[in-house]
C-alpha cells in the first residue's frame, strides 16, 4: 500500500502561488483558510528560497495526539483526515501542528470560530466518496477518482510533488545527484561545518641512510 506524502523542492519553487489557487478553486475552501500557502525565506536577499507548505500527513501526527475527541484518523494510504462532525473546534491541533495546517475558518467581521479545516490530500472525508455531503465539508475527493492532489498537478515547475512517498524520495534523490550536490543539501554543512579543503599532507619521515 502506498504511503501518500508531499515534498517541495525549494530549488524549483518560483513563488507563483498556483498551488494555493488550485487548492482554493478545487475545494471551495472556506473564507480565511489557506490549506496550502507559499513561504519565502530571506525574502529580497540573494539566495532566497520559497517552499509550499500544507499538512504533511505525518506518520506520527501531533494533531492526532492532542485532539481530545479523537476526530483525526489516518487512512490506509497514510493520509491524515479529520471528522468535522466530531470536531469541537478547540484549536489544540492548530497549536500542536508545526506546519500550521489545521485552521479556524473566519466568518464575519470578528472572525467567528467554527470547525477546524485542513488539507485533505484531496482525499475527502469520512462521508461516501463523491457525495454532496463530502464535497460540502471537505471538498473534492480526487484520490477516489485515481488522481493526485490538485496543488501538485498544477505546479508548473514540478517543485511540489504529491504521491507515494517512496517514489517521491527516488525522484528527489535523482534531482540532488544531478545537481552535483552532496551532504550540504541536507543541512550537514550548517550543523557540523564544511569539510576543510586542501589540507597539507603530513611529511613522511625518511629512513636513515646506512653507513
């Protein structure tokens, strides 16, 4: 069984926000909620990087651990979903999630709170696949139609990928090797320092001449 995951290649993301627009259009996302957003690091500085962020559908999801009513559940494909009929809108999941995925919808001037909303990996919810009730609460269920998430399919540079985690890992590994980069891609250079280049070789002691 495939384990569905997202991965975003910061070397390819051009901050076009097409993934954000595709998500909103595909699922009629509630006002005030961004199931996916693009974050830019060191904006305006040479070497800036952008990355598309949403629910990462963690294998050990903190939102599931802190929910007092157990409204979160994991599908057989590893997608983390939640049941809005069970959700009480306490907001614990929004504080626990490191990606800020669960969000309160806002209605009206003062932003009235309601049921939590989050990325579904285009997998719908607990209702029957393709039903009106499912679409109204969670949006379109593309996975049941044999399709990948709309955000990943809309990405023009293929920076954002969604699908089987093992396949995505192979794709990203190939990209890294083709770029000619090694351990610095994973942050080792930042954490442990870069290896010293051109260290002088130690002199080899010569054997004494025989008289």
